[in-house]
């Protein structure tokens, strides 16, 4: 039996060693004396001495147990499903042109925890980015043993030679395999644990087993609705003078409620029955308005700051709903109207949600003059806009800078001004602009390549007499957070599309850590829409996130000052979904006018701690358990940058939890969160 190799460099020596290992395993499987045959082979080729040295170092002491033999259904990842002995796209595992017959193909962010059952002595693998990415993607492989980092590959790119992993597991209880993105996004992060196996202890009983996340009741209290009037939502709003102004005062309490406002600028009026403020601002300026809500059980007041000026939208992150994550191409005008009505009847509008946004597949053909039309699913777009506005809500739409949208419908390429005029005519308040086919016509290099189509549409939107919030959907390409505000964006996607899996969720959370400083009033990092409730992209099903994962989802989007765009069936909200979407103490973190995002101050595979300052001088703190078992997550004042004795409130339990000095910690369920507010 022979094998071919080249060994003219360190890279090729590593390749030769890999072939040697695979060859020797095959020989042993056939019942021959592998060591004797290798010795004979070494006499024929001096280069095989390198293989001998590698073989002697890597020879298993006990039995071999492949990583691919564990239950990979417990492996979470940001895209696709893990593959046994194949890449994530189903091709042979290939790293830097070396093909491996065994291993696990996955996609960042990927997590697999294995309970060793005291059976393993060591773990070995070769890791790298799969060649199927064709030059794209960056990943980082890590191996954590009982909570301690034992291997870190550093950032690996396409064409990097596979790196060997050799980890001692003697006496260890568990090992966690992580693949994180090497950049903020996860696009093309196809990662391979090639030739990955455990060496088992002699006379072992049992085998390593993949660990699943145990079920745990959600850590929250659903309070009874208060009969007392309360005002919620954004404490500051902005608009362009002389453009249509619309704001529905978010308020709860025993009906009927009556609304008043002191200090409204000339040109604005409030409907006392609905709380809808409409009209237009007379000029640039800043008005401190006192909102007053009277109900059966009393009254309440709150300040609302109204800012007049050009480009003053989204002074807090937008809140609303988008059709894609539940209906995808099955959306139509009736579903949009029903969703708007449900935003009122469910009470979400009373907690600050205001945008009702249609995503892709509404578009019809263009006229001979180039004007965009709607298809049969949307017989009267202007009427839909008027119906949504009559409820005090705002209306959003979707397009792409390319020739076609992601679903293949007509898009805005070379029709930007015409489309902006159509949107204004229909009463559009929000535009999601999705990269899609633009890559087929893109020009320029560097930032210009990515920014140009958004700058062109921004200039077009500026010509119409209507405020339209501008949302870039281009998945974080070209570090959009660094130039998105200059290109006229109010928010921009920072990652690929979310799905309702832990791998997707934790991957997006991790990707926000290095980019928070680019957040601020009027320009927000957008980690994508919410996947709580009934989602399904045209085939609705209850979110596959566990209840505690959904709490983590909402908590972290609020900690990030992220846009909160609900993606579920608005007409079928469960009590749990409604409760996590309408927790005003949590939403107040998201809508805090300071607009700073959270910093991550503790990070390992089992836990994370995030902290963010708030406008009133307090701090929000999130304690995350990203592991597989309940555990106590601690945060010290030194880590948080705090001092002294501080009061604490648990925002999901709706209760004060004492005064603390120096540190705070709680037992957190797996993949769950404790969200706290700390103040003097």
C-alpha cells in the first residue's frame, strides 16, 4: 500500500504527516502491523522521517472515538446543520487543498459540549476554514475544558493550512468546542473539525456524549396589568419641519384613557381619545412637552422632547413589526392590515411599537415611464398607508439597490428617485434597502463599493417632502458601522439573517461586542429582527428558541440599543410572547435617550456579563449563562466600572433585590439571563 505526498515546505510536511496518519489507520484496519510497514516505507524515502515523528507523537494510547460519532443534533450553529464527514455544504472536508475523510463540518457560531464521562485522555483534530468558501470567511476555533481555554486557533482565513489541535483531557469532566466568527459577521464561516477524535482511557466504561441544554422554566414573572395610567415608549422624537408628523402616545391603564399635552409646538395637535399627535413642526427647534393621561384610576404625566430639524429621525431605536420572518413571500395587503390592527388590539402599540413594515414580494412591473407598481397581492398601497396612519402607526416598505430584490422582484437600480417619489406618495415612513442583486452591478472599491448605492438612495429620499427612516440591509459588509451614518443610514444590519436557533442567536450576540461604539441616537447597529412567537418564513411555527433563550434575545437587543422589529404572527401572540415584548422596564433600556450600547466585560463559553450606562446615571447589567447547566454568574464592581453600595432591581422579576457592594451574582438557567438595573 502506498500514498502520495509532497514535502518541500513546513506546510507540506504537515500535509505529509496527515497522510501518514490516515494511511497508518487504514493499514491497521486491514490487520497488518502498521509500525513494521511504516519502517519499511521509511527506508525508501527519507522524507518519511517527519511522518514517523508525527505518528509517534499522535499515536493513540487507548481506543479512538471520532467526534462525528457523538450526537450532533445537540450542536448549535449559525447556519445550516452540522455534517458528519462532510463540510457544512455537503462536500468532502477540504482545508487548504487537503481532503480529510473524517470530521465534522459546521458553521460559525458553533457550539458543542461533550460530557466525557471520565472516558477520554485527549482530543486531536486538524481545524480550518473549508475550501468551499472560495476565499471568503474568517473563523476562530476554541476548545474549552471544564471552563478553561485549552486551545485557540486565532483568526483563520481561506487558504490557511489546517492547525493541529492536541488537548489533554485527563481527569476532565467536559469539553466544549466553539467556532466563532473572525469578523463581526458569520457569512461564509464554514468551519471544519477535520480528523477529529478522542483517545479513550484503557478499560473505559461508556463513551463521550453530547450534552443538551436541559429544559428550565423561564425566569420571569408576568405581572397583572395595572389599572393606573402609565406612559411608555420613546422619551424623545424628531422630525423635519413642514413634513407630516405622527406620534401615538404609548399608554396603558384601565380604559377609557384621555390624552392631553402641554407645550406642543404650533402646528401639532393631539387627539384626546386616541393620543395621536399629528400635524407638522413649524421650524427647527426643541420642545419640552408634558404628556398627560387621565383614566378611571387617576392620571399620570411624562415629558416628551420633540426635536425639529433635518435628519432627526430614530433618536431612539425604531420599534415595530416586519412581515418577513413569519410570512416571507406569503405576505399580502390583508395580512399587513391585520397585523397593524393586532398591534393596537394586542397592546403592543401602547408600549411603544409603531412601525408596520412590509418586506419583499410586494413589487409589480414598472410602467413604460419606469414607475414601480404593486402586484395583485397589494391592490392599493396608498390606501394601506392611509389605513395604517389612521391608527397612529407608521408604514414601512422594502426594496433593493440592485436590479432585483432578494426574491427576484423589480428593485430600485437606476430608478431611485422615482421610487422615493412613489414611497412618499404612498405615505411610507420606513425603507429597508436590501443589498441582494446589487453585487452584479456594483462599481468602485473599498468603502465606495459598499456605500455608493445607499448614498444614492439617501440623496433621493432627501428630495421628497416626507421623513422616511432609512435602514441598510447589507449584512455588515465593509464594516458598515464605520460609514453607515455618513452614508445617511438610520440603522444598518451588522450580521447575516437571524434564525430561531441558539447558534444563530449567540453568534449575533457575540458579533456585537467589538462594534458597540458606533451606535448612537439617529444611527443604530441592527442585529436583525426578533424571532420570538410564531415565526417560520411562510410556514409559521412556534419559535425554536427555548423560553429562556427568548428572554436572552429580548434582553440583549435592549442592551444593544438595537431596533426592535417583531417578526412573528401578530394575530396570534401567546401570553408569554406578549409578556416579553411588553415589559416596559426592559424596553426602557432599549429606548434610553443616552443611546449607548452595552460593553462585554466577562466572556467565556459558560458565561458573559454586559453593562451599559443609562441617561439617569444608573447602569443596566446582563448576566448570561451560555453554558449547558444552571450556574451562578457573578459580576464585580471592578469589572463593571462601578463603586460603592448600589441598589439593584431584577427587571424580568419586576422586583428590587436589595443593596449590593463590590459584586452581584445569581444562578442563571442554561442559555438564560438575569437583567438588572443598578443605581445609587
